[in-house]
């Protein structure tokens, strides 16, 4: 028995002494991409492995003991871990960001850092890619705080817009890799010109309020900074397709070489999107492409970026009479009787109005379309000669060309410079139906420069600037006219030119003193803007304007600990009037606007939840508010008001309730007022009808905005997400008149996602989204105008942009 026991003990000792274990796992980068041919080894041993095409590795036949595990890959910091190997071990190794990161390509001084004393939201690609089924950029940002989005066609495809804190899109500064996207004259961003652009976007930062100094028109409601600097380590092909309601379909293919010879990268994308739209005839035929080539070293990067979008959309910017949207037959008839012979000129117009429903579109001419192409070219160079100094230089060129076509009834031929024609009896024909095109041919180019110096670990200094020039040629052509066989289509019946030079310099300093972070940002901006020629109604134009703005910003952030901080900031922003503002008020050129923005709040970020509470006081002088009506191109008309303000609180909360449940919610409560607003309703027999309103609500500024998202992950394959948006009542003008308002609305979307990882593909992701789950009947936008027949008889016409009821989209994304 004793001999047997001794044998067993010795056998156990021998087995344990010669036990063999393994280490397996996966090596990836910060983007989750597998790193192929990465080396994984135990230091000072012969045990090593190289990762396969999925980034997996296996090291076998290792004796028990203490080792140093190391993983390395060219262009990344090595991973080192001390391990005690006493059983088989599995490791997922993340080597983080590449040392050859393209982050340096972006002029990122327009971005806020985590400790900034301003309100902002950061979105990574994974935050919006599941909803990226073909809708424009605003609709992928709709769940962010204080945002309200709208769509002319009612589906998020075609002409769309976004308002932040009630401010219209011309007050939201937008940049792509630091390059201004806002149109230099209108200050608007026509998202329809960049279909499927978010497929090429790596991350988005939305700053609310004045934010940090940026390039292009000043931010009065917010800044949207988009970055396309993602670097793919491995070759890839991504294909995604969408089918949905209203004959919506999308096909997009992206491909890239990955990192070649550890320094070169080429990526490209082509997308096609088509939709009939919810509103009648509000179709969209869109296509776009994106291309980038880069050369990277550990101390520099050079990148060429080119992208283009072409859109052909049927016009639906006229909206629908409120009575038509609500289905009120008596009011429809009353509206028609007031406007027959003015808005409704033909029997077809009448039939269209009375036989339609809430999807009514005023236009019936088959080619009443907007056709425009915009091409963008960017060249970015970054140099990092040392760990404390960075230098960045960018050049850009944007080319735009297109028109919108209109059918005009019984127009005077004289104003179009058409040849004289006579009828069979020799009588001069002075008017008739015609087809015209209004063209915009523009060039926008410039350069950005920035250097950044880390004087010491607590003191960062940034200095830079930008200069740009815009030249826009606005002109009109008649392509066909009643009774004229050969119209000279090259004859311009009007021509106006806009020429704008914009230059700015800025200095930013960030100093950390114990738990306190101090930020200062000063910008000088100089503008020279000239308008000449004629407007589309032949009004002579001859305006030359110069502006010089000084925009200081200061902020303090106090860190209670690593996860909690308090902050406060003060910012000044100045903004010039747009081309439309000037032309609409030639007799009294609008003044520039000034915003003084005070923000203060509290941030908490723990492992399983985060909370932010931001307060803002936005004080305006000469704010250009939306008047409520639109011009003949569907653009809102603005006018100066004296003093006005936006006061609000923003709440943001997110938590991981469990391993499967995730909840995010945000809400904005605000008070938006004009101290005094004067409304002029025109002249009647005994004089002008003028009304004065005090402490009145600013148009399109809801006092409550909220969003709620609840996601449940059933397992690694299935997930369910329910998102809800609430927008309070909005007034269509500045009179606080309930009869001129958009009712509050709520809509919910349900998304079901399924992920499949087959052995023969990288990943297959299916997303099915049911939009407007409860089939709410609502409108997100509108306009109004009123006129006086007498002092006691005021007529108001409201037009709305109804959104689609319950509908769906199904998207499939395949990665090779």
C-alpha cells in the first residue's frame, strides 16, 4: 500500500512538472479590426505565433510558470503583460490606435476635448451605422439633445434640415475635416448634395451654442464637425443595400486596400439612393462617390480626399395648405376661394388641390425638379516633428453647378428678353406659358493652417487661421416658351454675382492648474462681400459690405474627481447677414448679429452610467429671426429684432441597466423670447396695420424637446431598439399666435438588428426599422403669412410639411 502511494505521488509530481499549456486569443486595433501577421510571443523563450486572417493566434506546449507576454505590430505600440501560466489561457489583445493615425489629418482645433467647458455630443460610427439606411445626415442626428429635424418629402430623403436649440440651419456651422461646408452666401447646408455621406464618416461632434472658434459662418445654435479620417488596417469590401416604403432603395459599395507597405492607404465608395417620397411626386434620385488616398509615417501624414454628390429631386418645398393636411373640406374650399387666380391658375391646379390628401404637392409639371452637383477636393498635410509640436496645413476646393426648373403660367415675355412673336392675325403676343431654369454656378476655395504646442504637460497652445474665397454666378435661362419655336437657351434673362472673401485667425490656450482647467479662445474674422447684377425678379443689385468681428471665448472646468466635473463658459459670436437677408431688405440692409452665450453645467461619467446637466443663457443683439414666410425658392425670410434670448436646460442620461438592457434619454427645457416684435400686415383704407408684441416667443423654438432610446440585446445576434422623440409646440412666426403654430408631436421608431458571423464572410448585419410606429400624423415644419383686408379682417395662410406615417426600411450590410 505504501509503495502504491509513493508511486502515485511521484507520478503526480512528474505529470505536473511536465504539464503543457496553451495561450490563444485575438489581436485587434481600436477600431475592432483584426491585425493580420501580428507577432505574439513569450519574452526570452522560443514560444511565438503569428496571427491569421482573423487576427487569431495560438501558442502551444508551454510549461507552467511566470512569463512576459508581448504582442507587436508595425505602426502600433506593443502590448506587454506579466502572466502566471497555470492553465490554458485566452487573451483578447487591443493594440489601440495606430501610431500612423489619420487623426492628424483633421484640423481638430475646431473640436472640443473631453474636459471642455461647453456642451457637446460625440458620436462614433457605430452609434449611427445601424440607422444609416439612406436617410440624410440630419435624420441620423435626430436623437441628439436639442435637435429637431425635418424633411420636405416626409421621409428623410431629399431636402432635409436640422435645428438646434430652435436656431435655423443657417446658424449651424458645419465642417468636414475642418473645411467649411456651409454655403458662403446662404449659410445653409444642402445635405441632399451629399447622399449617403455618413457611410464615409468616422465620427461626429455636435457642439451646442457658440462652441469653439471654427471656420466658416459663425455658430449661433451649434456646430456639426464631421471627420472622415478612419484608417483601415486590412483590405476590405463593404456592401450595403436598403429596400423600403415609397419605393425606397439604396445600394452602396465601399472598399479599401488597408495599410500597404505600412504607409499607404486607398479607400473609395459609390452610392445610389432612389425614393418616390411620402409627399406626392417628391421623388429623389441621388448618387455620390468618395475617394481618399493617404501616405503616413510616424511623423507626418499626407491625404487627398475627393467626394461628390449629384441630386435630382422633384420640388416639394411649397408645402401643403394646413386645411389640406388636416382634411378640413370647408377650410380647403375657403382657402381655395381666397387664392383662386393667384395660387391656383388652372383647372389642373384646382383638381390637384381637391382630389389630393395630406400628401398634397402644389407642383404638377413633370420636370419641376432641382438638379445640382457638388464636388469637393481636400488636401491635408500634417507634420509631427516632436512629441510637443504639431503643424497642419489644408487646402480645399468646392465646385457647385446646377439649376431648378419651373413651369411658369402666363408670364410676360418682356422681362425674359424673348423675341417678339405675333399670332395669325399679326397681333403681338406679349405673354404666355414658359419653362425656365434658375442656375447657380459657384466656386469655393481656400486654405487652413494650424500649429499646436504642448509647452508642458499642463499648458497647451494652438494658433491658426483660414482664408477662403467664394464666387457665385446666379443666372436664369428660358428653355421653352409658348408660341416661340426656337428659344435661345444661352440667353440669360438675369445675372447676379456674389463674391465673398472670409479670413480668420485664432489663438487658443488651455492651462491645467491642479483640479482646475482654464481655457481661452480668441478669434478675429474679416469679411468682404459684394453682390452685383440682378436678382431673379430683375431687381438691380449693387451692395458691398465689410465686416470685422472679434469673438472671445473663455471657460473653466473643475474636476471633483476623475469622473465628475463642473464647468462654466462665456462666448461671444458675431454673424453677418446672408445673401437672402440682404436681397429681401434692400431698402434697409440688415445689421450683423451678436450672441453672448453663457453655459454652465455638471458632468458625471461612471462605468455603467453617465449624466450631464447643462444650462445656457443665450443673449442676442439684432438677431435675424425667421419671419414666418418664405421666398419663391422656398427659403425662409429673416429680419432683425432688437434684443432676444434663449434660456434653457439640457439633461442627458445614459445607463447600462444590465448586461442586456441599455437606456439613453435627453431632454431640453427652454424659454425663447423676443423683447419686442413689430408685425406689419400691409396697408388698408385708413393706413398701415401694425401690431406690436412684447415678450413674444421666437419662431420655431419649442420649449420642450426630448428623446428616449431603450435597447435590449437578446444575445450576440439579436438586438431590439425603441426610440422616441417628442417636440413641443412651435410657433410659425414671432407673434405667439396659436393659429400660426405647429402642434406638439411624438413619434417612435422600432429597430430590430441581427448579426451573423459566418466563417466565409467577415460579418453580415441586418437592420429592420419600423418608422413612426404608432402612425402619428404630424408636421415638422411650415410657414405662414398674413395680410389685412381691413383692420378687423385679417387673413392668415399656413402651409405645413407633413411627415410620413408608419413605414419601414430593411437594410443589409455585408463585410468581406
